[in-house]
């Protein structure tokens, strides 16, 4: 069962301060969450190389992804604060060949106002728990070499992901070559 509410206080590795923070709830995504999910991803697509998508996915594309992951029994989660979706995470098959069936790639995105407050930590923690329950053995993270991805590497390292490789200049976005770092964590 997925944790439906985050623990009180900032998670380990997050700053402790006296600024009140909204309560973050991590829960399975619903079809009605997809417009908010699309809105969170859009500025990453149009303004960064964090994702290699060159056009923001349509709501139909999001609905297809949601249905596919649901049919596969893979998690698609959202973080919600005060009734608003402020982040999401999901796991997709790493590669299409059957031998890879126990390996997934994780995806975590946050709205700008949710960054630096432990929301990503809560999402990734819940995603790893859900992946484990789904029978996943290995989780791979692909982190693009882009300033907007600066928080992704430390986030994954806090959860025991190890750098296993770098793919140099494998993407071209916004007129520049972009490398990716591969990280991996075993759930076995």
C-alpha cells in the first residue's frame, strides 16, 4: 500500500527551518490529475533540456501513458498540497524486450513552487515503495546535463542510486548537445 500522507517535518537531507510548509500528500494519480501533470512538464519541455521531449505531450498522450502504466501495474503518483497537484512521479519500462521486464526508469517532476521543500523526496520514496510492491527489481534514472536538473542527482543519491554511466552528447535540444547520466538502484 502506498503511503498516503507524508511524514511530519522535512525528510532526511532536507533543510529544517521555521517556514510553515503546506502538508504534502502523495497518492496514486487519477485521470483528472493529467491536466496539472501536463502543466508541470510544459516549461521543462519548452525551456530546458531536462526532458528530450521537444513538444509538450498532449492530454491524449498523457491519457495513453496513464492507461499503459495502469495496465502494466506500474505506479503513477502525484504530490498534492492544498488540493493542487505540485509534482508527479511514475515508472516506465526501461526497454521493450521481455528480459528487461523487472527494470524501470523513474520520472519525477515538480512545479517550481514545490522545489527545495522535500516534495521530490516524498515522491521518489513513495515511487520506490510502489515499484517494489509491483515486483520491480532495478530502477534506472536518466539525468540530463542541464542546470534545471541540478536537484535530480542529489535526490537520487539520497536514495542509494549509483552513477553507472554517462552517455555523451546523445541528445540535441535548443541548439546544443546534451549528455545524460545513468543512475541505478536495486530494489531486490
